[in-house]
């Protein structure tokens, strides 16, 4: 009986505690007023928010947040009913929307936001340029993207010039920054080479970016062969060689381009490969062991092809 009574008393105690915990804390009514609240300011300004009211210091807090995170600020009491919230530089020097929420006894009693503007003075032009390669033509292009930054690394709306130049020409263009960044296309030339690009404003200059112009697609070419003998001895080597392979603008195609040589005899098909070095690709294959004639044609796969040549092998006389 005593055990049952003990359990009943324990359950009653827990129930009473839960009911007590569920009772919300009543927030005292306090008339307050912001002394220096602003809707917009600059990163160059220190942000100290002052509020007046009969608050209990230990229960008054200001929560702040921006795109990079949030923090809770404890005020400093100044006089009998004046409290000052000093925002840290990690928040006051970051441009954008800063949201705030004033709480008292863990209850929000006011909230809003402050628009923090970047500095108008540009101290850094951050640049990105890509892709880093384009092919010789009048339609392919790369792009330089410029972000003007102030002293606190905030993007601003600075006006600047972009310059592109190669060994013969220099092109300068004025660019107005929109949406915190600006971009400009850098079109290719008809000849292989390198294009340099940079941006500047007054005495502030960006790094120099370089874009390499590669040769365009290879055009048709010719092939030839050399060998020591024409015997079908299964030992000697025949060397296949292309002419200098160029694109439609006369540029020599890039080193390392793969050329496929197809050897055909009746229903027999062989393939050998060669890589382009200084515009010419070479490949070798072993002579057949029996009398045979190959038809040989080369391809830069899906791009261009060569003429077809005949290579005949005769029986060995020894």
C-alpha cells in the first residue's frame, strides 16, 4: 500500500512540475525608444545603437545576422535608462542587409534591418578570366569578369576600364559595374597566339590574365611513306608521314593532336596512330609476311582526312 501511495505522489509531483514549466514568463511592459536607429548607413561608419527604457540589463539582448552568420550582443548601460549596443566590425564593415532583433526576457519586442552600403572608393579589382583557351576564329570568345572591392573587401559599383592586347593591337573599353560585377567578352583572332587582359581604375590595376588562342579544326592534308625495301619479310618498317596540317586560317594545328592511319587489304583492316609534332604526324608499322598491297588513308577523327595511297609489298628474293 505504501509503495502505491509513493508512486501516486511521484506522478502528482511530475505533473505539477510540467504544468509549472508550461506557464509562459510574462514580459514586463516597457516603453522604449531607439535614440539613433538608422535604416541605411555605410561601412565607414561605426554602428552603436542606443535605446532608452526602464529595462533590466541582464534580460536585454540584441540579435544580429547577415549573409555570413549571426551574433548576440549584450548592451552596456549608460545612465539610468539608456543602453548601448556596439556592433562588432565583423558585422558593421560588411555591406548588405543586416537584420536585428531586440529581445527582453527571451521575447522579441522589436526587429528590423539596416542596409549597409560599401565604400565608394575602390582599392582592389578582383578579376576572373576564362576559359583560358579559345580557337582561332571570329566567333569564339573568352570573358573577363571584374569585381571592384572597397577597403573592407566589399564589392562596390566602381566604374573601370578593361584593356585587352596582343602583339599587334590594344583595345580599351569603359565598363559600368552592375549587380556588383561586370563582364566583357574577349573575342578570338584568326592567328594563334596569346591575348592579355586587365582592368584598371585611376591608379588601381588588376592582375593580367592571359588567354591562349589555339588553332581551329584541321583541314584536309596529304600523306606519304618511306621504307628501306619493299619486301614482305615481316621485319622491316614502313614510316607513314603527313604533310604539315593546318587549319583554315593557316595556323599549324596543336602538338599532340592524334592522327589515325587506316591500312586496308581486302577484308583486313589495321590501324596505327601518330601524334602531331610541329604540324606533322608520323607512324610506323611492320611489313607483312606475305605479298600484299595496302590502301592507306589518314584521319584527324571527325575533322579532316588525307588522300589515299597504295603501298605494295613483294616477296622476298632470299
